[in-house]
């Protein structure tokens, strides 16, 4: 997948491109319909998105936490959908002040545009006046293919990023993941901790959770990590480690992998949250914490082996 960061860089693309446009936070089932509709024969499948959520510039006080705050995580999901060109533009005040026609003219002037795919509820351009109807009219004017996708639904609810964020925060991980169409994941670089978990017999890979990430309730989760092409099961504590250090200010995800031993320090780790096990709580002693971790590991081990 070719990754570009400016319209000027499109000069390197020498084939027609059918663009799917949107922010695509979470790359959920509805987003997938938009992206998969960018399938004009003889054209590359392209995604035009933004490096920052538009509200980060337009109304910072209303900027939401994100389902996929890590750009690498989002790119991987897009690549799985067969995206061949990713145009990831910085969302700047200058871009926000650009009208929809001016924006599409600049894009069309920089590459051979074959088509445009958007969601029915997508808005773009200065004042958000660019919408699906504008895209259809612009495409007809310039001989382009236009694909407008209605919002996908699940169990009578519309699938959208804002609803998935609500479900995650409410702790409804199963429905959130069904709307996503893939496991909810947290991504970060494994750092060094106090190594207390190793002393307790349960070494962990510790990741500081991005402050921009929307999170489910703090607690212990059954998880899976993709390591060297294999899916490795484990348990992870999401939260503030109240038994160990009440002064901790950063949310951490501490993952103990089952039947795996190796060095992950300094490497990015994608942790899929599969199932909520119990809330995070403060134990009266480290020994009490150790006993509970052992019980959590046993429960997940039994479930993993089907015994």
C-alpha cells in the first residue's frame, strides 16, 4: 500500500484512482462498505483520510476519543481491505477553509480520478457543505463514477463510530466488536516496567495506552496478540494498577501471554481485547493480587484449551 501525505505527492501515481473518502475511525462495517465500493475496473483502490480528527481543528473541546488512534493500526485495517493508495492528509486550518469544489478540483488535477465513494452522512469542505449530493453532482459533471453508501445497520441500530465509542465506554464489548467487524484492539510500544509481575511469576508486556484512545472499563480481559505471525492468547490488565502504585497517572495495558516467552521491549504490540473477565480493583496485599492473577490465568487457559 502506497502511503502519501500531500496532494502534490500524487504525481507519483500513474494509474487511475477510485477514492473512498472519510475519516474511517475504527474502520467498521459501514466504512468497509464505502471502501469496498471503490472498485472501478482498471483503477486503483484509494482511501483519502486525515491524520487528525477534523474536530481537533474545528472544535477541540468536542474532539472525541478515537477507536484507532494509532496510525499504523488504522493503516493495517485499510490494507486488509485491498487499499492500494492511502492519502493521509494533515487536517489543518487551511484545509478546513477549503471549499468542497476547490478541494475536489485540486485532487482531480493531481491524479487521474476514476471515481469517488462516500457514506451518505459524510460532509467535507468549508462549513461542511460538501455532502453526498454534491459528490454525485460533481461526479456527473466530470464523468466520474460516484458511489454513495447508506449507513449500515445491526440489530436495528445504525453503525457509526460515535455509537461504537459509546458501546466501548459502556463495556458492551461484544456489540461494539460486532459493529466493528473485527476485534477491538489497543496498540502501543512495549516499555520497561517495575518487573514486579515477573517476580510474581507472571511477566507482562507493558504498553502505555495513548491518551487519544477511547477505552472500555478498567479491568482484566482475555486477549490475543499477533506475534511473528501467530495468535498468542493471554490476559491483560487495563487500568492504573491500584495495588502496586496509586500515584500512577498513565493508563497502562499489562499483558501476560500464555505459553510464550520472548523479548518484546521496544516493539509495537497490538492487543485484541476478546472478553471482559473482572473489574480492576485494589487488593489488600500483593499476595492477594498474585492469587487472583493465577486464577485469571487458569480460567483463560482452560477456556483456550477447551478442557
